[in-house]
């Protein structure tokens, strides 16, 4: 789960005030790694924090089923919310803040991975924070093999190996690639209307388009990327072409089979 900010012109979008001279909206997504699809989206103003949306949206609970794993960044560290996930048997994986005060209860598992330096079971020691999360959880330290940078993760999953915990958080980067793709290909940075309803409608249309593309790619086992599929459809959008014929071509062969526009001949 993560959020992305879209900057707006404050004079044209006065309802989206972000700072004194800037406007912005924030799109909050729950990205399903299993199907590479967004399963939850809500639009707020740019000032609303990520954790407030996660705690206030009851619809989000429908997508977080028991035994599922949610990976979030440090903006979502709220021990009351994390404990509510644990009570629903939802596993979480996130980066640990340096300001967290804890004590080591014991080593969770013997370390058998060269990049894992710590795998401890910890508990919070600040009384106010401990009331929000009274249970113990894991702290895993992982060293990147190339950059040698040390990453510290916390999780309530006590069964998966420490290297798998690090890999789960690494897979969170897929939502960042999703944000980059929709901003470059779905035209959600320039809007046709200026009202809040017009902006939200255009965003939902863009999401429907993305889901349709993903569905077509999955059902037809299209071998190329969504980027290529988008270009293919855009190039023949105003022509009468069967979709199944388009999917059997690539960008180079498409130009060879495009028929010229039929015109009436004069006798």
C-alpha cells in the first residue's frame, strides 16, 4: 500500500489546496502483487497523511483478508493500526524507524543467510506505545549484497525466513513502477475539467482503462508489455481492426498491414 501525489495549479483547482501557493491531490492505492492490479483506490487532498486514510477507510478491510501480507513504507508506522492488522491475522512488513525504542526478547531463528545480520524478537519499552502494540514482533536486518546498505524491517510474521521478509519489502517497488506507468500513459496529470468530480471521474476512467488492458493481456496471453499494447491500440484506434488481429502483431509489422483509408472513386 502506498500513495502518490499529483500536483495541480491552485488557481484552476482551488478546492485542492496543498500549500500556500500550490495545489495537489493524493491517490492512495492498495496494489495486489499477485495479479499486478490495483484493488483499492481513494483520492484525497494532498495534505492528508497516508496512515489516516489506512485507518479511516473501512472498505480497505475487505481487501486485507486473513493470512495476507501487506507491505508498507515508514509513513504507515502506527502501532495501533499495525496491532489491528495483527488481530485480524494480517501480516505486515515495513521498514523500521530509527526512533523506535525496544528491547530484545531473544533471537528469533538461527541466521543461515549471508545477507541477514539480525533476526531478533523484540518488544516496545515505552509504556504509551506498548499499550498500542502489547505483543512481540520481529526485527530483521538485511545487508544489500551490492550497495552494502543495511535495511531494518519489522514484521509480525514469525514463520517466514528473514531473507523472505526482505524480499517481500523489495517487491513493494512494484507499486512505484505502477505509479510511474499511470502518470506517463494514462494522462492523469492533465485534466479536462477543473471540478473535484471531473478530476475524480477522469481518474476512474483511467483506472478502468488500465484494468481492461490488463484483462486483455491476461486472457490473450499477450507476450509484450502493457506499454506496447497501449501503443498498438492507440495507433489503430480510429480504424476498423479486429482486436485479436492487433494482438498477433508487433509495432513493426503493424505498419505494414495497415490499409490506406478507403475513398470513393469517381467515374
